[in-house]
C-alpha cells in the first residue's frame, strides 16, 4: 500500500538560484515525487513522495547526478551483549531498515557498529534506541550532539577561506607587478616575452586550482541543461586567461590580462567566503533553540536518583528537577511547586507559578522549588522539538514573493551570455564605424567589455534575497514566541488590515466564574414551589453542565464543586451548540441555555428581561435555567479580561488595523466587553458553525471603493478551527487546543494577545527587507550590466561588485536579528 511521505535532505554544493532550480528540476523528474522545494539559504530540499515507488537512496543518487551532494553523518557505537555473527547480522538488519540510515555495519570481533545516516531524517539517539530495542546495549563513541549540517557549512567556510588565501598569495604579486609595468616603473625588461610567460605560470594556480570549482560547477550545470553563475565566471576568466596566452606566445599582439583573470577569481572567492559566513549566521535562532535542550536528566528509578542522557528518558519516567536546573522533557508535576521561567519559548519575561497537576515544558528553567514530574513527551514529541521542526519547515518553504526571482533566475544566465556576445560584436564590428577613439584594438576592447558583462552579472543576489530574510525573520519570531508554519504566512501577515479576535480565551482568560444567581419565585411544581434555593438551582444546573465542555458550563460546574454541592446523576444529555444543554435530573427535565433556546422552547422569560439586561450591561453572560419547561432562574457568568488585551488592541490600532471581536455572547454582553478593550466592531451571537462565514463576509472585496480586506483571525478553541482556516492569516493562541494550532499558520506561544501585533510587525519588517533585497538584486543587474557593456567597468571592479552584491543581501537580512519588535 502506497503512502505519501515527506523527506528533508541537507544539500551541499549549491551557490545560486540556478543551482536551486537544477536540484528541484532533477528531484521532480523522479517518478513518484509529488512536490519538491529547495531553499538556497537553509540549503535543504523538502520532498513529498510516494514511498512505494521511491527510496531515500533514489533521491541521493539523483542529487549526486545533478552535480550536488547530500550531507551525511557517521555514528560509531560500541555494542554490548553481542555473542556471535548471528547477533551482528540481526542488529545490522534492524539498523539498515531505519529511515535515514544509508549504511550499517556491525563487527562482532571489535564489538563496534558504524552507521552512515542523514541527520535531517534520523538522530543518533533514535539509532541507539533501536539498538536497545533489538536487545543490545549501545555505548557512544564520538560526539552525539555533532551538527552534521553545521559541520558541512563550517567545512565550506574553511574551504572558501583556504582557497582565497592561496589565491591572494599568487594574485597580489601578480597584480602589483602588472600595475608597476603598466606605469613603466620597472623598465624595458618587464615587457619581454618571457615575463608574460612567467605571469601566465603565476596565474595558472589561481585559474585552475583556486577557480577549479567554477569549471566543475559550469560543467555540471551545462550537463543538466541549464546555466548558473559558475558558467559566467568560468567563461569570463577563461576568455581573459586564454586570450592572454595567445599574446604571451606571440600569436597575437597586445596587453596580457592574466592579473585580471586572477583578481576576478580571488575577489569572487572573497565574496563567497563572506557570504558563506553570513549565511551561517542566519540559522543562529535554530542553534539557540537546540542549545536550550539539556544533555542529561535526573530520574527516580527503583527509589534512587540516577543521572541519564536525555535521550534515555522514557514516557512515564519520574523526573527530579532542582532549583536553577533546566527541565529536560515535557511532563506533569506530581510533587512540589515552583516558579518556571518559560521566556525562552514564549517570550514572556515573568515566571509562571506551577503546582501539582500543572504541565511543564522541556528546556524551561525551574527557578525556585524542587519538583518531581512524570514525563509525558520525550524526543521529537516535546514542545521544543516541535517548535524547532516548525521553524525549520518555515525556513525551508518558499514565499510567494520569491516566484518572480525564480522566474528571472531561470533565464538570467542565458540572457547575460547573449548580452556579452552582443557586447563583443558591437565593440568589434559597429563601434569602429564611429569616431570613437580606441585605447587598444577593437578586438581587445570588445573582449574585455564582454568579460566585464559576464563577471558583473549576479544571479546569486536574486536567489538569496527572499530565503535569507525568511530564515532570519522566522528565527526572530521563534525568539519572541511567534511561530510561523510556513514562509507564506510570514509574508502574508504583513498585508493584514482587519484582525478578528475571538472573545473567549483570546480577549478574555477563558476561565469564567459564576457572579450572580437569580431565582424565580413562580415555579408551579409543588416540589420546588418557593423552596428552591441558590444552591439547589446551582446544583441542578451543574449536574447538567457536568457533561458539557463549554467554558461557561465548566464555570457553573466548578462553582458547585467549590460550594461542596453533591451533583446528581443525569440521563438523556443533549447539547445544542450555540444554544445550550438539557438532561433529566432526578426525574426533572433541566435546561440550561440562552434566550434563543428558551424562545424556541416557548418558555416565558418576560418578567426577567430587565434583570437579564442589567447583567448583560455588566459584561456578564446570563445562563437561563428551566425546570420541566418552566423558567427557574438565572446564573450569571463572567469571564475576566486578560490584563494585556486592552494594550494589545491599542497596539493594533497604532498599526492602522481594524479590530473586530467575534463571540457567541449576546449583543449587550459583547458590547460591554468591547467597550472595555476598545475594539472597533462587534459580531455577537455568532454560532460556532457561523464563525467561518462571518470571516468570509469580512474578506469580500468592496468593488466600489476598491478595498480588499486581508483578514487575520485569532482564536484558541476547537470551534475556532474553521474560521482560522478560512481567514487569510490564522493565528492560534499557544495556550489553546492542538486543533486550533493545526488549523493556524501562525502560533502565538504565550497567551498574550500582544503577540498578534508582534507577528504582524515582524512580517512587515521581513517583507520590507525582502523588497529591499530584491530591489538591490534587480537594480544592481539592470544598471551595472549595461554599464559594463558600454565599457564603463573594468572587469576587476565588476568582479568586486558582483562578489559583494550577495554579501550585501545576506547582511541586510541579518539586520532583522537586531530589529525591535
């Protein structure tokens, strides 16, 4: 049976947008691939595929065939309890079956296992767990926490630096000598033919060793039916170098340009070194998150404290955490109380009080008390691991704004080659027909200007403009407690002009409490006539609401429990969303609901309309109670407004956003709350199933005024999920349900509503950075390519400008890290 799976591969060897397009195109050619997205900045490929048709090795082979590589890690473990070759084969087979393991060999003689694996698919901890589950014991050799991708990136930086230094050693003397000779400082001997041959020999290591990568890259690119930056560099420097060879050996007369070819390569190497170093800094937010994870945990096993690797913690283990220590995994406190600093995950600076029964999150800091908790989520299931995965997915996705850059990059290099050839043709055939005063032969001038065009063109800046900003922006979001599921959400949030806030749990705390109980004295049933008390009314209502999951119902149930009332067993429970609940309680039909429910049932409440209005004007929700279809009383419930809500809505107004509150409450109660927090528009008495249609109405374009509303929906509950999905941008409050978070492309880790303004502000600044990058990338090429073609740019200056254009884009993106949100 075939299933769709997703795979993330760390790609090595990519230098520009054309490389991205080449890898994407090759992966998509595989039969069974549904989609493939490659990101230049994160250097990862995300592939959705049919696992009945393809295996991981097929993807690696395809990437390798395209001329690129996949970063892999090597694990070496000592295996205990191996008794013979049969055990070795059993373990080898078990390891080889793991997704992400490419090779596994187990040697019974030296009791070692060597595993080659892909770090984005499987970790060493999971490999060791498989060893344990197979019946053996694994002892780690080497560094388990080794970041294979970081190691590959570090290797690239060091390699670029090494080649740059080697290039400098040969190029500086060559360049200085050439300049001194051109100014006739060295005398006649410097113009001898043997000097040109010597310059050729000095330039050769730069051309064919320091610059060899560009020849290899150009060959692989052309073999794949495309052309990338390597093609331009290889063509440009080769034209200058080989033309100079003909002059050095007397086949042509004129000036040699060995130093030009060498300087071009060295400057581009410098640019690539700086770019690689800057790109490494774009993923620092992920490194910080990974760094939060403690290495060990203190467990209570067999009545004794034992310290184990965090990867050895299992669900159900009892974990002990002392004051000042980091909580290793997610769990629920079973003993003790403390104050927990969750700022590293939620962005909230104030510690959170935790007592027995409260949940704790791995990687947060235990500030005060000693606590014991039961581990509920470990490994990839912890909140931290899921946050890291979410940020990585967002960084690896493509923003819609990147589409233009991709389209241009696809045809950029061929167009530049055509412009370069036209430049040479114009200078050689057409310009001599004018009165232009040549400083050298038309052939030489045409050749040099052609080289300048080839070298000045930079597809890299276009390729890096969007993904680097997305990486830094999504990482910055994680630092302030705002998680973007994909880059489209990060881009789109900046265009929002209407923000819809669900009331319960978003503007309010979602923890309503009973404030008033009003009894009716007109019950006709003799068993209750004039004898029903506040507690009796509350007890009957709470007995029915015990089966409800609505926050208002829970408030009634909680109040009865607090008063120590004994709740009755019920039967025939029925819930009508948006109306209320009813059930049989002690042979009585008890109904708890709103005015609409009572109107539908024909229950008269006219005598209590003024009392209901009074409660509603005080921002209280009037829950009506009926016994045997007779009005019995009112239980008023009020939800407390979050301390940050008023400031959060004020922040949204400062950003020129329209704020709408949506609630199932009646109009008066909703307006009372709206007045307190300052929202612009109130949508009251909205049934759960009607929330998405209300959002849709807000999105409708006003053709007369030509205003299009981009709507953001903020919610926290199950009944918000359809509305979150309908909105242009959905934001889920982190304290809400998993369903709401799954439906929303943006998650606010804390329950603080101010996170909405932060998310939109971050999106705007990220979008602004992307536009700056794209403007620079296009402006640079549009202006400087014609300048080079017209002869205004020396090839060496062109190379320098090209090398630093990419560095500018990456550095501009890095500014987002220090932006105040």
